C-alpha cells in the first residue's frame, strides 16, 4: 500500500471511529488529507468503498491479529487479567497503527467507541453479520481454551463447565461496553469497569 493511500485510510478511521458513518463527510476527510478531489478519488471511488477498506484494514485486521496472538499465547496471564489485557492490547494496537499515520491528529482510547462502530458495520458493511458471528465464536473458543488452562493450573474450580463460563465471559465483556455506550459514558474507563467485574467473577470461581 502506498503512503498516500495509507494516510487516507488512517484519516478516515479517525473520523469513522469517533462518530456515526452517516455523519462523516468526504469533505472533512479531504480537508485533513490535503488532497484534491482528483487525487483522493484516484484511490477511492466512493465513501462506501473507503469505509469498507478502513474496516478491513484496521478494525477486522486488528481484531484478527490480536485474537490470533492471544489464542496462541494467553497462558502467562491469570484468569482475571486475561480479558482486560486482550482489550487493552487490541485497542492499543489500533491506536498505534493509526496515530503513526495521522501527524498532528491523534486518537485517544476515550475517542474509540467500538460498539457504535460495530452497529454501523451491521448497517453499512455488507456481510458483516456473518463476520461478527465468526468473531464471537472465535472469542468464545479462545476464552474456553484459556479457562481450560486455568483449571489445569489449579487457578479456578475444575467442576465449572468451561464452555458455559466462556459464554459468560464473552457476554460480560461486550455487555459492559454496550452499556457504557448507551449511558453516554465515553469518558468512563471501560478497561477498569471490565477489570473490576472480572475480579468479582474470579472471587466466585477461584479455588
């Protein structure tokens, strides 16, 4: 990918990740990029195609990479640290690769509203429903693998059903994020909320 195209994608992500798709205009992306319309449309023929490539390159690409990493290397972490570390690493990497291209513009973790983005993807990214199902199933499988390892290490009780707990972990993780979005708490530290909830859960299931 050439430098100009990558910068356009980063600028588009900066806007798409902070507000609804419908509110992002091509003119504001053009203004930040400093490109002419001709220069811009040389790379992207429409807002829809730009949006899809942003999602493929950054959102789905980052989640896939972090899932593959944690699925292969989760076992050094205690149970109640795993999900906060997974989320922090995922969003931290997204910030890192985006901010490296943005120059004076910078995203902060509080700027990222992943569930607004996902709801938009369901509306504006054709086929995202099946992709989301696959992402959820992969996360549940990852959590089950980690829970099985935690049971082997004697960290949590062996009689607990691993798949059932994995589903609870998955629902809790995403539920906290969705609730934060609906009560307009973008200033809340969702990572701390999740960490506190998982500490509470751990007290119920630890050996």
